[in-house]
C-alpha cells in the first residue's frame, strides 16, 4: 500500500474524522456548520479537517471570511482504486485456494472466475 492510501486509511480510522468525511459526502460545509452538526468543538473540527486535508481526502476554498471544505475527488478515486485492487487480489487468492483444494479432492468443482472470465483451455 502506498503512503498516500495509508494516510487516507489512517485518517478515516478516527470516528469523528469519518463522520466529518461522510458529512462532506452530502455537500460542502464550513467549519462552523460541521461543528454545529457534530458533538465536537470548532477547534476540534478544524484539527480533524487538517488531518483529512493532509491525507488528500478533502480540500478547501475561501468563501468570504470562511473556509468551505469539500471532498477531494482525486483522494476518493485513489481510495476506490486501492479497494478495487485489494478486492480483486483477495478474490483471486480465494479462487486459487478453492481450485487447489478441488485438485486435491477436497471439493467437487473448481470455483468460478470472480472477474467473470473463463479460463482458456489448452
């Protein structure tokens, strides 16, 4: 796992940061608005947003005297790609294990290809 994905996963490991992240998934918000919707103070929300920003999951922009935060699509895409790769690897390993057991006589039929691709016969 790359440092970028590690930082993002670490950032989302905190329940309050995850709540802020999920809230921003419904639309942009300023620190005060987020603090009003969560059981934490404005300074705490600001600190959590700094962590999420460093992890590449949120970005901000000045709107008048406020900073408005929103999800960063590039960070979300990087997480999606990580989980897609993780899931594909896990399914492939599972399929290989089931097929190994089938060859050894532990099961009756090989597992289907999780990606929906038929193995080519020689």
